[in-house]
């Protein structure tokens, strides 16, 4: 049986950057993330646009970040596809070689076909345990979003429903709107 060498947060953050390669650290294990599909990228852009549309007119006190690193604990750096974080929280977060120490208010993971359910579940729990109010797991193929909340509540938002968070007043994203017009990118 092969053994795996686990590394610390500091060792992970000292790894050299490689073009086109995104790495996460999950409980000391380095995970190489493959390139995102066109559908994944389009959904990431759509979420960014929807959140920026929400923050602009409402003057919401949030930043919307794409692929930002969060040092969630001593051996984990998560990189949500989209994260929403209060400006005041960001201002007080320690920067650790490019990553932010702590968790975003909302982490959004767009689930790729290669993603293992056990690994995704662990990642969700790590965000919530580190302080995220909610994590949204977006399933492009089946066009629904599983919403996980720190309170333990979980629900499945599908067609005809909308995504909302009490901590993000005024935000309302119809699930149907997320996937409309992206059919050509599926597959």
C-alpha cells in the first residue's frame, strides 16, 4: 500500500506556481485541479456578473472573488470558484502568501464531472467549519444547486426556485437563470 506525504500550509504556499495548474490543499494533501470546462467557466462568469449586479445598485458591503485562496485551517487551502466576503471581514483577514486566512461568507463550488462526492463533502464541511455561512454546490449537468448552511440546514434548489441567503440581503438568483443559454457548452 502506498503512503502519501502530507504537507503543511507553509510548505504548500511555498510551492512554485505552474501555468495552467491550480492546486488546493485539503487536510495536508495537495490536490491538482484539472482545467475547467467551458460550461464551468461560463457559470463562474455568470455568478460573478449576478453578484456584481447585486452589489452595485444596492451598495452591498461585499466583495465577489473568483478563485481566491482561503487558508481554512493549518493544513487546508480551499479555492472556491466564487466567494462572497464582507469588505470588513476581508480588511481584517491576514494574508498568507496570497491566500486569506479564514473563510468567505459564501463559497460556491461548481461541481465538475471528475469530482468525487466524498472529496466535495469534505470541502463543504471545511468551509462551514472555518466560518462560511453557506456553501452552494452547483450541479451543471442536472441543473440544480445544493445549499449547505452552517446551521446544518441543507436544501436542493432546482428549476422554478431561487437562491437567497439571509446574510446577503436583497440577493435573489433564479436557478433557471443560471443555466439559460448555456446548452451549447454542455458535454
